[in-house]
């Protein structure tokens, strides 16, 4: 987004209270708030450059794939309250994905649905950790811990993105992933420092998830090209390591020493798990193209 | 997980009562109850269950077992006694002469 501000196309999109229909919330109606919605992004006049769109696509795919994974917990949670907690987190992530995919699609004349339902496995740009199976509750929490701490650090930096739409989406997402982080830490502490069985399972879950951590922090050419619109992931690593070390220490867990997985999600190379996930996510839209409900 | 005991004797999480103060409310109002392994998680579950639509600005959780409730069967002796005791209402009394602003 190199466009200089002009009166007709301000570089910073108006996300103020008056810019959305909900500003007229009445005393008898609970307001859904004034945060940026995908519907607002869809009618924006600004279009991202191809590079910024590719960057937004990564962010959107990470959240979309994890939202679909977490959705698998619904009706299978250890308690109905936890079922709802994981479902809530999944819906938050789906909301972030909708915003990022809507914005990315804006560059190519595609809708969020075009991108979510009509791309194949090799066109998805999510990192490997997001597509990993849920496993037991401990595995899901280990994945949540890594992802939520990473996304918190990432969005906290992206709030200052040179791209005003990415900055606005990140500002909204940050409050939500901050809660996801809290949820994951609370459970890591309880499972790690709980019973012998919960400790054993939580440690095993960390070992299973840790090979996928490094890929999140790989820099590449796209990240260099988007410059100030994005964040170099490697610059988040030190804070990530410090925060994870503190949590694991308090939870009496050990940082796994395992070799990293090859990775390649940012180039469209995925583990065998993504194909099945997409098949389930896309089957309805592909069987009944254009259907609405 | 559901058949993994979370507490010492039981595999069902304890019950908590949830009180939510809305943005326009002055006091916390009972919203419902939920299960959670401890108070911290009860607060978080309450946030997910009872403040989904911007309802709240503050939450209290209380262990259900800490609440002592009146006996529904003793309703008569408990709550009907004030009936007929008009003198407990201000309107029972006649206004004294010269008193203003009542």
C-alpha cells in the first residue's frame, strides 16, 4: 500500500464509531460492537498489492485451517463448557480468516468463499502446525499454546502494519487471541502440574507438536517484499521462547528437544492431514455451487 | 478425558453459580450455573457462556455448595408473614402537617 493519502481515498480506512451501522445501537439492543467486519472490508475501495494479498492469504489460511480443526471438538469436548470454549475459539479464528481472505481476494476479484472453498491443497499457505490432528485434549492444548502465543506476538506487531487494513484486522484479532493464549496457558498449567497421567500426556503432546514450531518463524522472500506491511517472523522468536519457557517451567513440563519438521506450508507443500481437512470443509460448497442458507 | 477423574473422588467438575454485572446494571445478577475444575476456569467458562453478546463488564463465580438457600416448602412461614403488616410500608402513615416534599 504505497498510495499517498488523498481526500477521496484516505490511506487509513475509517474504523471509527460512526463508520458502521452499529453506531446507532439503542438502549434496548445489545450492540455487537464496532469492530471491523469482513463485510466492511468487502466494500472497501482500497485493494492490496499482490504481495500484500499473498501475505494476508497466509494469515487467513493459518486461522481458517485451525478453525476447521478446532470445530471437530464440538460435541466431543471433555465437558460441555470446554466444548463451548473450543468452539468459541474456533469461531474467533474463523472471523480472522474471513477478514484476511476477504482482503486478499480483493486483489484478485475473489470472495472469501472463492478462496476458502475453491482452492486445492497446494494453494493453501498455512503452516504445518495448524493442520495437525487434534489428538487428545492435551495435544490440542499444546497446539493452542504454540499458536496462541505466536499469534499474540504477531498481531501485537501487525497493529503497527503500514497496511491500514491489516493493522485494523490485527487490532481486532489481538484481543481475541489474547484470550486464546490465556485459555491455553491455564490448561497447560493444570495438565502439566495436575495428575501423573495428565502430566505424562501433556509432555507427550508437546513432543508431538514441537517439530512444527520452527516453521512459524521462517523468513522468506515474500516477507521481505511486503516490508513494513508485515512482520519478519524470525524477530518474534526470542519473545516466544521466553514466554513458552516460563509457562512450561511453571507447569513442571520440559521443553522438547526434537528435530524440526521440514515445513513448506508457505509454499503450498503440506502434510497428509490437510487434504482430508479440506475435503470435509469444501464438500458442501463444491457439491452445491453457489448455494446459500 | 470425560472418564478421567479431575478431582479426588469424582469425575464431574464442581458446580458454580455465575453472577454478571451488565454495562448498564448497578449490581451483579444471577445468570446461571456451570461446571468448572476450579474458580479461575469457572470465570473463563462463564465469560464464554454468559457474556457472548456484550452483556457483561464484571463476573462473579461462587461454588454452588457455598450457597445456603431457603427451603421452598417453608414458603408460607418464610414469606407470608409480612402480609397484612401494613405498618411496614411508608404509605401506612399519614403525613404530618407542615411536612413538605413527600
